[in-house]
C-alpha cells in the first residue's frame, strides 16, 4: 500500500490537539492493540483508506463522500491489515515523535548528532511534526538545534508557533538569557511575536525570580500590538509585588476582583506577603479568605506566607488556627512552616507551643538555623526558662552543621538568662566561652552582667563592668542606663555613691537626680526636684520612661523619702507614664497597680488612702466595695509577684483588704470595713500627735 500523503497530516495548532480525523464510517480497534506510548485511542476511518487509494482526492472531498454513508465495517484486530492501518494514523506518528524528542534530550548538543536523530523522521516531515517534537523536549541546547533543523527543511506557515514551543523548552530550564536571544532572532527573521510568545517569556522571568524582567517584557506587549489576557495580568500581580511596586500590584488585584480574573495560589501568596510587609495583617487574612471563596486551593507557599505574617503580627493564636487548617487539608509541614511557627510562638512567648515545634523538628531530623535557635533562646530569656535554654544551647553546639554554631546573640541570650537568675558563675563561664569563640561582649551582654552583679550585691563588679564600656569602645544606651538605675534600687545605702558616679558618667541628668536623693548635703530650692524630674522623663524615650520613673520612686522609698516618691508619681501621672491607676464607679472604688514597681505601688497606695481619708472627712459617700488590683502574675525570675508582697504589707497596715477567691489579683473590702479602718487610723494619728 502506498504511503499516506503529507496532506493528511496537516497541523491543527490552533486547537493544540493532534488527532486523526473522525468520520461516521470507521473501523474501531481495541485499545489493547496499541503501544503504551500512544496518548489516545486510535480510530482509522475509511477516509484514510480512500486517500491512500486515490492520492489526488482532496481531504474535504473524501470526508464528504465518507459522511454520506452510514455503514460500518469491522476489521479483525489480528489481521495484517489492522496493523498497517494503525501505522497510517497520526497517533502512531505522535508516539514516534515522542521517542524522537526523548532521543534529542539525551544526545550531545552538537548539530551533527541532533540532525542525525531528526533524519530518522524521513523526508516527508510536516510543520506539525516540528511542533510536536519541540513541545515534548526538555533539553534547551538540543531544542535550539532541532528548531534550526526544521527551519532549514520546512517552509513554515506559522513559524511563530515553532518559536513559541522552543521558548517553552527554555522556560522549563529557566533560561531567560537564551529566551531573549530567541526573541531577537524572531524579529530578525521577520516573525511577529504573539501573546503566547510574551506570556511564555514573562512566566520564564517569573520562574527565574526576576520580577523586574517580567515587568519589562509585560510593558513591551502594546508596542507589538498584543493585549495581555487575564492569566498574564494575574501573573503580573505577582511580578509587581515581588518587584516592590505595591501600588501597581494592588491596583491589578482590585481589577482582578472586578473582572474575575483567574489568580493562582502563587500570586495569592505574594499578595499576602505584600500586605504583611505593609503591616496590614487583617489584609493578609482577607486575601486568604477571598482565595478560599474563589475555590483556589492554598499551597504550602500560601500557608507559610500567612504563618510568617501572623508571627510578625504577634498573633500566635491565629497562627495555630491556620496551622491546624493546613494539617487538616492534608499538607505536611515543611522546614519553612516550622520556622514560621517558631518565630510566631517565640515572639509572643508561647513557650509551650514553641518548644513543642522545636521537639518535632528534632525528631524529624530537621536542622535549625542560628536565627531559629536564637529565637528560642530569647524566648526562654523572656519567660525565665533556664533549664530549657541550657538544653537548647547544648544541642545547638552538638549540631553537625557548621552554620548552626552559636554566635554573639546566642551567648548574649544565655548570659541574660543566667544574669536574671542571679547565677553569677554560669554567666561568667558563658562570657569566657563567648570570648574564646572570638566574640567580644556587646552592650547587651554588659547590660546583663550589670544586672547579674547587682542582683548578687557585688557592687565593685558592677563598677568594673561599667568601666569595660570605654575599653570596648561602647557607649551606654538607655537600656544599659536603666539597668544600672535598677541596680541602685537593690544596693545598700553605703555603696550607692559608687554607682552614682557611674550613673553620672552614663547620663548626667539622671545621675544628678539620684545624687540629689542620695546626698543629704545637696540643697535645692522648692520645686526644683520635681522640675528636674519632669525634664528628665519628658526627654526619655517611651521604652524606658516607665522603668526610669519606677526605679527613681523605688530609690525614694528605700531612702524613706516618701514626699519625693509622691512627687515622682505625680510627674508620672502628668506625663501619662501611668494611666488609670485610680478609678471610681457607683459600686466600687479601685486602685490599679499592675504596671507599677513595688515602691511605686506602695506610693500609690499611700496617696489613695490619703484620698480616702479626705473623702471620709468631707462626708463623701463610699461605694459598697473598695478594691486593690495587683495582678496575679509572678515575675519570671522570682517566686513572688506583686500580690504576694502587697498582701504582707496590707497585713502590716492592719488594712481590711483580703484577696478575693473568685478574682485573682484583687484585694477587696466593704464600705463598712474601710470606713472603720480609716477612722481607727485617724484616731491613732490624733493620739500620736
């Protein structure tokens, strides 16, 4: 039988489907006859038979003739005729082209070898053969030589299609440089690029993580008379977002919602990162909900981006919910997932959850980065988990990875933990280990050591550590100065002058304030102390204002200078350092002390009781309840919280306030008991006078 003429294999590129002609009158063969390489069931029609017997007949006249008949013929699948007709179908041709593509991918990228492989196709190749072969290749170098072969041997009617499938191969290899050169070659040969050309190059730039290049090619579209489709627009949301052009990305996103473009999960992930970087964390959640409403399934990039955003937003509860949803949808956490969770839980001091994730990572053999180790150690320092921190530090040092060895921040966190616990020997040992590892102590380490020696009552070591500042070329910052001021609240009166000298060097204004309190010989005109305190605290940053004011009041209380303490508390209230300390309702008058140091709390109690006395003297009606709220938490490195200390003080005053069993941190009394106690105190004062 004569071979099938090439006219029967004309390309149907527009539909991107390469199949045989369907005709009502046909022979149907069982699927089991065909090679597994065929991608669809082959159907051989009488049309093909008529074309073989009469090559001069056109495709369309044959089809018309065949369609006029309704009869069907069956061919025995075991007969030689069946095998021969199968070879005449394009499915058989397609399978052979797939094998050629595989051979081209594995051959050497030299013209001779590539041309020899393609020579097996014979002399009667058609444009569709070129498209199918190139479309199924993955080797960029041999694909370019194969395209050259087809260009030399075929008169291409739609050469842009051949270029587009070649660009697709380059995209698979993330080879943008070659893709751009192929585009230049197109123009030199007079081939006009189409939408597919640009979308392929744009997506190639996207896969190469070159958003600026994607934008550059996107902006070339109009000059070639091309209009981007909604898929390309959606890709550009991702590109503009990654390139930092947030306004353009969000503008396209608004348009996408209006015109109902198809947006993929990668683009949604970029939008979540855009909102997260802008601090619009509710926007991140809104994008996530819109994504689900549109039926787009989140991928790991979406989940990890969202978890990271919730971590930076300090919303660990939402991170837990999203993580639970991710697991319920069948996703397994990646290293990035665990990293986002540790950052989220660590920053928010969700120590139990953070340590659980850490343990899970270790069980799976996942190595943590230095940053993640440091996040865990900083969390342990914040919540006072000394033993856990030591274990993490030892596991970090035993890590096989050289990139996971402790750095200066690691040692700094560990020294902070030991210092806050008053473990001087451990803090000094860690400092020596840090210096042996080649790290000089920074301002944070020295701040922790000041605190450590102060807590241990080693004033001379505090002074020695302070002197190391200048030796290391460091300057005292506000936190260092605040820590030094805090040490003064724990120092015996006879040693205060040593630290006052250091404080004057670190912060002259603050040093002067303390010297005024410590030195009995300093004389000032009336109101000068309060004026200096106002100027000092008004200039201090928000981070340290309350700490400075608390410490100064504590020093006053320690030195029995209650009047000065009251003046400082009044300054704190005037500058809004303290707010809502006292409140009154029709049923209860309250004193709120949760944000105050012990000295400041005792001073506030003194003023409050004085105000109650004035109210009683003026005949003002008391409410049914009076309460003091100390909060129920304990200091992270102390066994006692403010409530425990305050309870003892109330007993010393014989005050009728008792801890409420149903309201933790509250001490309550009744109107009758409070009135009786105040009258008793007033009578005692009269007798004493």
